[in-house]
C-alpha cells in the first residue's frame, strides 16, 4: 500500500446519502447515487444523510478528474466550502486508488503572510533587516541541507547540532553585524555558551531519564526511523532552540562593552565590566520570562489539558512531556544567564583591539 498527498479544489457541496459508491473513488461528471436497499415489511426506510463535497483533483495521476468526500457531521469534521483548496491522501492498493481528506491547502495564505513579514522587516529594518533575512536564509539552508539529513543518517545528535550551530553563526554574525572585534566577541561568547548548554542539556536528559516518547511525533520517529535517537533529537532541539536568543544576548553585551569604552576611553576594564553586567542583568530579567513564555505558548494546549486532570502536581511535573518542556525552559534560561558574563569578559578582553581595528 502506498500513500501520497495530492491537491484538489472543492467544486460543489451538497447533502446526500452516506452510502454513495463514489466516496473516495475517482469519477468523471456526477457521482453515482447510493444503491437502493431492500426494506423489510413493517419497517421504515432510513438512509442516513451526510455532507458531500465533490472535489476536482489538481495534481497526481488523476488530475482533472473528481472524487467525493463525505462528512457525517461529527465533532471535529471540517466543513468544506466551494472553491476551497484542500490536500487529499491518495492510497493505492490492490482494490484501486482511494482519496480521503488530509488537510486544508493553506499555501497561498502562508505565502501572503511570509511576504507581508518580509516587507515589514525590510521597511523598518532597512539594510539591517535585509541582512537579517539573508542570515535567516543561511540558517534554514544549514538546518535543511545539513542538520536534518545528518540526524536521519543516525549521526551523533549533540555533535551534529553543535556543528550546525557553528556553521550558522560564523557567516551570519559577520554578515548581519559586520566584521569587527565586537562581532567576534559575540560569536565567541555564543559558541562557548552553546557548548555549555549542550553539556547541561545532556546532563538534564540523562539525570531526568527523558525518553521523549510522550510526544506523538517523537513516537512516530521511534517506530519508523529506528536509526534516529529520540533522546538525541531532544538534545539537538535544546541546542537549536537556545541559539537565537543566545545570539541576541551576546550581541547586546558585546555592543554594550564597546559603547562603554567609547564613552569613557580612560575607564578601567573592571569598571566597564561592572557597568556592562548591570545592563546584562536587565536583559536577563526580561529575556528569561520571555523565553519561558515562548516555550509555554507552544505547550499551552497541553497545559490546559493537564489543568483538568486529577493527577497530583508531582505526577504531572514528572511526566515525560511536561518534564521535557520544563527542562527545555530551564536549559534555555541557564544558557541565557551564562551568556552575559561570558560575553562581557570576552568583549572586555578584545575591546582595545576592536577600537584600533574597526
């Protein structure tokens, strides 16, 4: 049996028999009516009705032909309207080809939102915004051309994620922020902190005995991609998830040190470090709860579900799914906090060269 996704467009909506022989089948023109069933004497004929959608296939081997989708009005069923684009699952076996509803086709809407986001970034950020988008392109290229294929081959997840992070940071930091000792300090601070967060993440995963199997996607990977380590994926996710916020903090700290030295050329390194740390603490105060709220936002449906259970709080917190999200937030927060003093010290040690060379 083979299953593939194809596109289609809803051309007509109607109410009809749920027993139509063309439900999920390919046809031209109009679907066939349901065959008449004999009604025993003394009973009343009852033929349940469903919402039917005639869909014209827009891709795949049956492009241009039609199929029929049926909905009995159960909770969660999608209500299809004429003109809507949808995705269908095409299943082929000995009995032929069958089509079932897979999802809505949101590609047009998604591209519109992406375009609007790009325009806004360029309009407000100007050259820096455009460079940031170019850096995002480099990041996506590394993730999809290197990181994911390497993980699928069964490569060591932690080392692979660290390599991917470095491959992103080296070009992106200098591309977006320019070639200077300030950028070099931020890069060094990010790399050191990223390595420390990887070590912390490894210890957290092993000490908490996380398996990652509470997540449905991870469970499917465990079942069908045996060469991929689910716990390794957790680690890679920890590293990649902290990378962006780390770069934000390290650039801010390196810039702060540079500005402090420029404002007070005669200031001692100790006083500059102390002043930069005061700024860094403000950054920590805002970024820590921002980071935790970002993770909480992705886990909000799970949080709502857990709030109505009668399980003790200790059991909820120790469940694999919740523990994973808690530790993800904890590792991200610890990496964020460590990045401030590490980058401040590195930037203070290189700022004299930065003033001479940039």
